[in-house]
């Protein structure tokens, strides 16, 4: 593994070392030398901000020379000298870019954000130079047109098809004037997406609620108050309790704070991110992005951006997505309306003279849950110490797939809080490296995600193992109390771990098809199926132990969790589907003249009948999935994949929670295959039948 990666990067060293021959190794750009790190992970301790732009430029020039060699070849175009050669090109650029953009999300700074603004147009231009290269496309087309005569494996067939489609769908068939227009659109979109993300990070960090009167903490659990006191001290305040918009702070505040005016202040700050008419406002950016995406789709021959995007998904068309959402919307909204009536009755019974609002829903829903099921989140949190949950999660992976996770201390990390594991098979064979980064900080984007510093692939028969990363924003330790997760955080951890397993267990030849490089409405299957194990009573009882006494979670509390599973699902399903509609509406526009983002959103929510007590899970100006994270016209995919994951988990419920033949079938037919075959074919091979919606509908209380 080390030897192969060294050989790949060696050519890049030759390319740039003429300007560095007089420098010592310590002064050289670490991206342009052999890493010499354990498992060949990025040498984070040597990487400085000033290394990125030169390395990106070197990577661009290196790939240009690789592409030129393909185009200038006098040999007839073959799969090996064209399609395979293209897939193997750009390794240096991919290495640098993966580190850069992962740091920009997980541990950014002003300099990195400025570099991103400089790099975006360079990378956009380089991508267009490849996709719009006429000579390259002619060779690709020659191989594609002759595909029936070639003796290709299924994986090679898929790589050929996806390569041809990628070029055809991204402008290779356009004339010169159209290609110039496309280049301009792509460049502008890349910058707007970065600006959207930077603005959202700034808005997240800008809000602070400093409470100085202890009476204003009424209702908040001691653990939440302790965390807020620590946050105040860490922010340089001499005293008080500091609350922010980060999930570990905002969520429990809205859930428990008795002072309604303070809940309103926090909720309004949250739902107005990017909509404050300041330097970080995202309204004009989202409108411009939607307009440019429409123009690009039209240029490429599609009616809307959603038509363009969905062509390469399981859903296929906007009509299918809308039909799927419509089928679920009516029962979900009906449930939500019943829940709203129940919460309003509780408000009235307390003698309060106000109407239920969005900042009241979490508070009264938690009170109602405690009333109905006689437990609250804080009681459960005591049993979810982070390290114990990790142990339970790793145990699930071991029982299913024989994997082992060993902490590494001698591996470079991009931040002191990151933890690194070597992942091995049951026989000790190396599988990959897993980074984990658990807690929020000002330099980290909100949310949780899985990514890769290097994806698995093969070159000349040698396997290149993956380097995968999971980034979260979970509750921090406070004082002598360890990091305790709420149940949603436990599910999130298992979810991202499912993505990580998809990347770690990849067993393909070509980088383009590796790991999570699958359609967006299939990529959430491996992540969401893991959540089922997290909440299964047998698994829950195996790792949920009280952080002080070590006692396992009582059976009666597990039963309460199970019984409360469908509680508030009308709200949860409705807010999610509302955001999915909003995403689709933005990306099915056919004209884009003078769109006002706020009015557009209001009209979209009015059209579906969303009740005012519920906000869509993401509003336009902070909808990062749609405007920054690559899920445009794709946010529906979580619910689409939930149909798959609920049906897939039924196989384990039928045959055994850790049934080895079923686990082997899941690994061999889905987790290891990446994008090498049609996703429905892979699913049918695993399950033996088409997925049923019934398990998902039952789990959400819609059946």
C-alpha cells in the first residue's frame, strides 16, 4: 500500500521539484513528496495553509499532462488506454482537494476560506477543460460505440457507461459558444456555493445568548446548565451561561427552557440564519444559484435542474419524487395536526393564553412525552456515555462483519480532538483508517457527515485501502462529567458509521465507482440501516450503561424508548417532507425572473398546507444540503432510502439480528460494490424481492 501510493505521487515530485531542489525536506510542500506517514495518511502536522494553492495548481498541471497523453495517443481508443487511464488520472489533485475541502468543513479559518475563493474558479475551469475536451470525448465515444464488441466485466461496463454519460450530460455535445456559457455558469456556481457555506458558518457563530440571571435557567437540566457555564468561560466571559445555535446547545434549550421569550429568541435566530439582511445574507445567493442551475439545465437540454439531476437516480424524474412525497404528505400532516391539538390542550390546561408556535413545540412535546412515557431525554442521556456508545457500535460491526477497531496514537491528525482507528478484518488484515471528530467548535460546520481523505481503489492489481472520516457536533464533556449523548446523537453516530462502513468495505477496482459513489437516493441505505441496530432493544441494552454506576439501562426504560418510537412522528415527518418539497420546488422552476426567496418559500409552504406551528426542517437561506452539500433536488433521498433500509432490516428481523449469511449478503451485494451496478439490481440480489414501503410506514406511524 505505501509503496504503491509513493509511486503514484513520485511523478508529481519530479514535476515540481525543479523549483525546490535547493530547499530542505522540511521546507518542501508535503503534498508533493512521499508522505512517509503510518498507513500513508495525510501528514497533517506538516501541512500549512500556504501549501494548498501551489499543490492544487501542481495537481491541475499533472492531470492536464495525463489527459494530454490520452488525447495525443496514436493508438486506437480502448477501454484500457482511454477509460481506465482517465479514471486513474488526477490522483495528486484528488489527494490535495480531499484534504483541503475536508479541513474547510471540519477545521477552517479565514485563510482557508480565502484560498477556497481562489481555488474554486481554477478547479471549475479545470473540470470543464476535461469534460469539454473534444479530443478526449471522441476517444470515449469511440469506446462507448464499440462496447458491444468488448469483453468487459460488469464493473468495466458501468465505468464506461458512467464516463460517457458524465461527459455527454456535462456539455461535451455542445457547440463552442454554448461551452463558453457553461464554463461561466459552472465557475459562478462554484463561488456562490462557497459563499453560501461561509455565510452560514458565520451566522451560526454570530448568535450568542448569555444568561446572567439564574432564574432564566428555569426548566433546564443541570447538565445543560453546566455545559452552558463551561461555554461562557471558554468564550472569555467571567460568569453566566452561554447558549448558541450549535445543536448540543440549541436543542436542549428549546426542549427544556421554561422562559418562552428566550425560546422564541433562540428559535428565531436559528430559522433566520442567512436572512438578516446583513453581509452574511443568503437570499440573493440562493436565488442566483437556482437561476444559474436552471440556465445550465436548459443549455444541456433539460427542462429543469431537477430533471437533470434525477436522471441519474433511482427515482428518475421529478414526477416520481413528487408522487412519492405526495403519497406520504397527507397522512404525515394529519398526524402533525393531531399532535398540535394535543400540545395546544396542554398549553391551555396550564392556564396560558397563547397559541402554539414553533418555539413551543419542542418544549411541550418533551413535557407530553414525559407525561405519556414517564421518562425524558436527560434520564436516557445518563446511559449514553460516548465511549461506551462507540464500543457498542464497534461491537455491532464486529458481530456483523468481523471488523475490529484499534485506536492509533502515532497517526497525524488535523485537530487534537480527532481520534484515529485502524480497521481490520477478523484475521487481522488491514481494511482502512477511520478518523472521528466528535464535538462542535467555531472552525467546524454544523451537522454531521462522513467523508474520505482517500477512497478505496486498485491500480495494477494492488489494493489501495481507504482513509475515511466521520465528523459530528455532539455534546462536550463538562467538568468531571464525560460526553453524554442524547438518543438522537446516538442515532446520528450510527448513521454516519453506516456511511463510513460503505467507504471502508468498498471492494472495487475503479475510483469513480468506489464506496459511496452511488446515486443520492441509494447512498443513505447503508447509513440508515445502521440506525435500526442502534435502537433495537438487544443492542441498546448491550452498550447503554449508566456513566456513574455502570449499571445497564433498565428494561423498563428500554421498553419506554420503544413505546415512544412513534411519538411526535407527525412533526418529524412533516418538517422533513416540507423541506423536501422546498428543495424540489426551487429546482423545478422553469422561469427565474425576479424570484424573491422569502416569498417563494412562503408560497411553496402555503401550497402544501404546512401548518404555521411547524417550520420546514431547513429553510431556504440555511438549506446547506440544497445549496452547498450537493443534495440539490435530492433531499427527498433520506426518506426514499428509509423505505429501503426498513425493508432491508426486516431481513435481519426475520433471520436473526446478526445472522451471518444475511450480513454477508449485505456486505457483498451493497456495502462492497459501490456504484459498480444498478442500485436496484444490487438491492434485489441482497433481498431477493422488491422493497416494500410497509415497514417504513409503520415505523413512522403512517400505517
